[in-house]
């Protein structure tokens, strides 16, 4: 994982390197825009408190946490009961 000196929590999700090639949807989760990867169908949204990216499969099931650059978070993993409506 790369160390970042940027405070991602204060940056808009549209400027996150990982989300730049994702398609913004009309949906929001906790006031944050949900993005979709058209190749995999996975959904992503910014965690506004921590500046991370929450990742969900195409059915809305939580699959993990990513850094703003798209690397897998070294500590946090999937939360089995977390879902978003899709």
C-alpha cells in the first residue's frame, strides 16, 4: 500500500484516482454518489468520514474497503451484513 499525504476525506469522490474511470449513477448512499464499474458491475462510494472507498458487488453486497488509489485496505475487510440498494 502506498502512503498518501493527501487528506482524502476532504476531497470530492470525483477526484479519487480509483473512481475517475467509474460511471457515476443517480444513486447516493449517506449523501455520497455511488459509482459503478461497467466491466464488473461492482458499485463504489466514498466513506466521507474516513476518506476510503466502500466496495459492493453487483447485487449490493459489501465486498471490502479500498484506499482512494484503489488498493485493498490493509486492515478493514468486508462487513457481511452491509448492503446498498441496487
